[in-house]
C-alpha cells in the first residue's frame, strides 16, 4: 500500500486544476458540483456541493483523502472527521498561502518537483501581470464577493491579486486589520 493517497475527493472547485498540473488528477474520485475546470475533471463523479454535502455520498467513493479550502465548509469537514475520514482543510488568507498549499498538496501526492515548477510559473505570471499593471493610467476600484449568504467580501488572496493587477480592493482595509470572515459580512451595503 502506498503512503500517498490514491483516492482523493476535492470539495473545492480549484483543487482538481492543481492536481492536474501535478499530474495526479487520475487519483480524484469525487469533486464538488461547482467544479468547472479542468475539462478532464468533469467526468469525475460530483459528490458534494460546496458548503453542504452528504457525508454518506462523499464517503461512498472510499476516499483516502478529502480536501476542503474554506471556513464555510467547517461543519461538513467536522462531520467527515467524526466519521473517521482523513481531511485536509486549507484556508488560504494571502496569496503566499496559496503557494504554500500547492507545495503541501504536491508533497502529499509525491509530486514535489512539479509543485515547485507550478509555483515558479505562477509567480512568474504574476510578475508579468504586475509589470503591465504598473503602466495603467489609473487604479480601478474593485469589489469581490466571497460568499452570498451572508454577503461577505475582503478575501486576502483575492485582494492581493486585485492589487497586483493594478486595481484597488474596496475592502482591503478589512484584510489588513485582520478581520475574520464573520467580521467581513457586508451589512446593508456598509463595509
């Protein structure tokens, strides 16, 4: 038996794309209903939504590892843990966290070199975008909605990308002040 997971369920739409880049998408046996990319992942059984899901349905595909990426999934992750499932629950706050998470994932699937290559490529792409953004005549103000009920905004890694691309996240101060997701709920249009 391999020490690396052979049957992975991902409850986050972005993880299958990362696993494809790492050459291990073939290990994914269940995805979130919100997964739209990569195309090869669309043939994998959808076993869950994002926030809510059937623990029985997720476990029915017999995963070695379940990957989640949001505090919104905390209750579902807890239920899976209570049933004895191995769960990796990422919660990226800043862009650097995403790079760290790719490296951790790469280690877990025995693809460290590919993980390092992916991170290097992403950082290079980001530097290219940042270089072009510096030539923009103005910095557009941007709003990114993290979640719809309750309405939340001010995601650190998204704000980092908005800034890199030459924009200004209208809720950046909430990130810099260390507000939790609960504190970032937008009440009646007041940030």
